[in-house]
C-alpha cells in the first residue's frame, strides 16, 4: 500500500513538472536576430514570429547594403537626381507578442549623404501585442495589405507621417508613450484607434480617412493637432460632434 502511494505521489510530481515545463516553453520568448529576419525577407520568405524577442536594428530599407553603391551627395545633387531610395517588401510580415529591443525602421534619413531611405509593404503587416522599446519609424511607407498594430506599445519615438494605408488599419488598444505622428497619413478603407492611449500629443494634421474611423475610448493626455484633417470629407471636429449624436 505504501509502495503504491509512493508511486502515485511520484507520478503526480512528474506530471506537474511536465506541465510546468510545457507552460514555460509555451510562454517563453525566443531570441531572434534582426539580421536573420531581414535575410529571410530578402530570400522571399514570409515572416511569422510569435513570442519572440528581436535583437538588433530591424531595417526594412536595407540602407547599409545600398549605401556603398550610391553616388556621393555632391554627384546626385549636381545632376539634379533624386535623393530617395525606396525598397519594396513583397512578403507578408507578422509579429505577435514580440519585443523589439532596437529600432524598427522603414524610414531613415541619412544626414551625411542626404539620402532618404524608405520601405513599402506589398502584403499584410502585423505587429500585434508587441512592444517597440526604441524607435518605430514608418514615415512615407505605403501599406498595400491589411495592417494590424493592435495592442502594441510604442515606448519611444514613432512616426507614420505620409504613410498610406490601402486596406483597413487596426491601431486599437495601442499605447504611445511619446508624441505620435500621423501627419499627412491616408487611410483608404477605415482605421481603428479604439481604446488607444497617447501619453503625449497625437498629430493628425492633414490626415485623410475614408470608411469607418473608430476612436471610441480614445485617450490623448496632451493635445490633438487635427488642423485640416478630413474624415470622410468632414473636419475632425465635425466628425466628433456627429459621431456622438
């Protein structure tokens, strides 16, 4: 009898250890280098990570690769050439419950050379329930597919200035610790900022949006710059008044 009880106890302990290890593995964050992610993008592989920590600068513009092959600043300036270098990301990008330790860049302006590097996204983009510990720069980005940043925390500088969203864009339950810029952004198929929190200002000056624009539960601690903003052809102020009626 004692032997049977002893075996039963050991079995319960073993099962408890097994499930504990299983749970820890399920919720553990794996570490992935940003360089590995960008290599996969270059190789045409769809990007999909969950419960991962991304280490290193995630540069969708590939500035470091392109810079050596570009003319010097004086040359393109004297020839009247352009200074914008564009990159198209033609794979889907999905990060769920991921942490980005360093900058995530789809926009870089390099002061020494005068070049501006940007990245457009041809397919769906997901950064859901993620955390950007440093800068998240998407200035001038054109998003052709659906975009989902829901539940994501922006802890440092972020910009979506001049960004264009061809499909629906979800920024619900996001948290912006610093000033957030959506100046000149364009939403063609609606956007959600439901329950979004902005600890500083929210700049949506000149922004245009068509379709459903959900700002229920929106919390902006500082000011909203909505000068010349148009929501379905109406000013932001009129949109607020009509949406509350």
